[in-house]
């Protein structure tokens, strides 16, 4: 392949799937598509392919979507190789596709759009999460996995379709899982003791009505570092709670909806917290009643509480101050 040493910056878009990476390299006037395996060998092949154009790692700007575990490995690999990359909330690409009046969606097209976005927008550079946040995520995932296995085994016992011998083994498995569950929860709490800076944020988040120790831990794991978000709107978008208006022409308008392109697990965490906050917080109850008086339906009010909680979380975390109702619910609101 002919080396192109005169190119100062190339832009690479990566559409990440479970098994493959669709990549598009914007090199001058050319857009070159290639597919690699989403494996360590595939990452090495991608690196060799980029260098074959005569590029250095400093000349390549990479953009990919955050797709959980599917994108984590390739992002970490490329960062370790010295590339500058950005990992986008999926909602960002949805909005960008809409702004370009593009309705089609294929892996190759998404890679094209990501490369173009990297060139036009120059998004914030990716930085891996601190090791203590990665460990916290792993502990919480393990807790949830054990809880799910416990639920399955208890359902099997309730169904009762087993011999006496099998029932004894299932009962023993339930006991082991209960022990593992308790051990994991102790490890999560011990993890905060080992990292005082995390413990301070964890405890501060628990001053917010509706947020207990587990929810505070989940928020820390989801968000990592609050400085990753330059404004609270970015956090709302990450949760998929940004409001999407639906309109056509000047007169046809559909109901406003949340975009749902953010992280479902974060949204679920906020949903449960909103239910609790609405029940235990007089300030949240009063705010919800004002929304109800304005004719807002129950579902919209609950979404509004979820968004309100995110705003409060952002303010508490950013200011390094405990929750203050007077700031969260000023009289004017």
C-alpha cells in the first residue's frame, strides 16, 4: 500500500459490534472501509493497517460509540497504543445522524458518520476510568449476577419439579449463593474504606433522599468521575433522559419523549430512586404535586423526578457539599 506521509491528520470511525469492528478511515478525499475482529488480534491488525498508510499514531483521530463491554477492550487497546480517541454516548450519533438528514443505518454507514464527527466536532479525548472505579464496577456486576442466580434457584424450588436429592443440592447452592452475595456486599463497602476519596463522594450522595448505599455505589460506578461531564445536560443524555420533541411541519406535533439512547442500567437505577424519593422526600412530593397541578401525567412526573435527581447528584458531587433542599428546590420553582 502506498504511504501517504503528507497527510497531517486522518480520522477513523469505528462501529463496534460483539464480534467485529467496522472502520472507516477518512484520509484526505478518500474514505476507506475495512472490517476487523473485535479481539486482541483484531486490534493489532487494525493498528498495523493504520500504520501501513505511513501514518503515526499522533496523526490519527479516532471516534467510536460506547457500547459497554463490546467497546471497552478496543478503546483501552487503542489508548495504550498512543492513539487519541473519543468514546461517544450513543445518543450523540443519533442526533448527528438526524442533523445530517440520514435515515439509513448500517455498520459501515455508522463508521462513516463517526469518522466525519471526529473531523467536524473534535470531541473530548477519551481517558480510561481509574482502576478503583473499574474494580467497583466489577464488584457490582458480580453482586447482580449472584442475585440473578439466587432468583433463578429460588424459582426452581418454588416450581418443585425435582427429586428430593436434587432439591437438597439446590438448597445447598442457594446457601452458597447467599454467602457469596453477603461477601460481595461486604467487599463493596470495604472497597470504599480503601479509597477515602471515593468514600467521601459515596457518603455525600447518600444524603440525597431516595439514594441509599447501593444506589450511591452504582452512580459512582456508572459516572466514574464527575469532571467527565462539563454540564449536567451531558449526564442527562448519558442516562437517556434527554427530551425528544416530535414534530412535522408547523402544526403536527407528537408527544415529547425521552430519547432512551443512553445507558439503560443507569436509567433503571434512577427509576427506582425516583420511586423512593417521591415517597420519602417532602420537597420532592411538593414539587411533584406542582407538576401534577400543571396537568402532567404520572409517567412524565416520574421521569421529571429522575431528571431532577440527576441534577441534584451533579450539584452535590460537583460542589462537594451535602444535599441542601433549599438549593434543589428554591421557592421560585
